[in-house]
């Protein structure tokens, strides 16, 4: 009985610490191209298709049509969508490092800091 209670307490503590911070927001949307299972495809590309004004993405110059090449230390192409989704789930104040390619072929890197979503 004590072991079960301890496991429950430990699981509750880990869950609380994992979700203690407020969910972060970067202010951009993406379109994906992938293959395989529709709910978790293997990605070929992820392209920015919207950027909200006064967002962390807008402040760093991310533009519609920019392709995300790498998130943190993970290449986009060849990974499953849900793997990369988890990389983008940050709490307010946490960084997200991106390497992107503009439509003209220029590559650049930015570090976004997750913000509180307005409204």
C-alpha cells in the first residue's frame, strides 16, 4: 500500500512540475508536407503559412513562405510530426531555436522566446 501511495505521489509531483508553467506561444502557423499515417506523417517539409503581428515570430522577422529546416537540434525532414510538435510545446520564457530557409534560398537562424498568448 505504501509503495502504491508513493508511486502516486511521485507521478503527481512529476506531472505538476511538467505542467507548472503557462503554455507558451510563438505566433506562427505552419503547413506541412509529409508521407504516411495522416495523424503522424513523416515530414518532408514544414513551411510558415501565417505570422501574427507583434508575436515572437514577427519580432524575429520570420516570414510567410519560410521553411523550417531544424527545431532545436532536430532536423525537420524525416521526423514524425508528433515528435516535432512536442519540441514546440514550451512554457512561457523557454527558448525555441529554429533554422529556416527563405523562399530565395537564404538560410538563417533565430531563437524565439515563448510568450504568453495575448487575449
